[in-house]
C-alpha cells in the first residue's frame, strides 16, 4: 500500500476495532441480562456475517497501516484479499440497510455499533480500496474464489442452526422457511456477491485505464 494512505488505514482500523469491541460488550450484556452468561454472548457475537466480515476488514486495515509484517500481514495486504473483503462488506451494508434495518429498533449504544459496522466501516473500507489498493494484479477469474468465504459462512450458519435452532438472519431460518427456500435465498445472495465482485473488477479496470491514459498524455508546457 502507498505510504500516504497508511494513516487513513490506521484510522479505519482503530474505528473498526472499537466498533467490534462495543458490539461484543453489548452482546455479552444482552446474554448476561437473559441469564445465559458471557460465553453465550461471545458465541452469539460470532454468529453474524457482519461481525466476522468486520473482523476481517479491521485486520486488513491494520495490515495496510503497516502493522503485522509476517505471513498473515502479507496475506491481508494482498489486493485480491482486499477486493474480496470489499465485496463482502458491501453486501453487509446492502443487506442490512435494504432488508434488515426495519426489522428491529436498537437504542442507545446499539445504534452507534449498528451504524459503525453496517454503514461507516463499509464506506471507509471501500474508499480505502479505491484510493490505496493497487489493482493491476486483479483478474476476472478470481471472482469464483472470492465466493469461498460467503459459502463457508452459509455452511457455518446452517450447522450452528442445526445444533442450536438459532439462525442469525430471517432468510436463513430453516425452522421457519425450510431448507429448499433457504437454499434458494442463499443462491440469490450469492448472485449478489458475484455481481458486486464483477462491479468492483470493472471499476478497477476503469481506474487502471484512466491512470494509463493520464500517464500517456504529454506534459503540459
């Protein structure tokens, strides 16, 4: 990543970790109030695609800020990893704000956590992707591989649900909808992931072409 964008990445990383810590505290407070204990709160917290994706986004921004120079840091600084995470965090923002926001009415600090994880962090990370991530190595063939993470989450959510009878999102609720409808819903969401990934690749190509034209233009006297 260009050095001039490291401060921006560090700001985004700090905000992401703070929002995630706040959401963890709120999840634990909820389960403790219901008599289930702190471990139940952490288990609830780790059931949401929003939380898991924001954890990965915060890790990627931390790496982009220059922290973590080992193999894990190099992995999170890769352009393809950043682009796959941009795809996922855009879906987090879109699904929540278009489908889920109206289903509940948070109060107090939960409003802060909700908007930080579902609105602010997606905007910051996509802006970071646009400004700071070199895109020359991105390929259309990578889109299929980027679906491994959402597909793995889908399997994870169904496995958790089979054990606990709790599903994190209404469109994954097998108890209410049944497996055929949930699979159809998952296919529709997967198509949305692919469409967003294709849009990001198209934007990356356009950005590269614009930069190439600018570099090829003769200098003005």
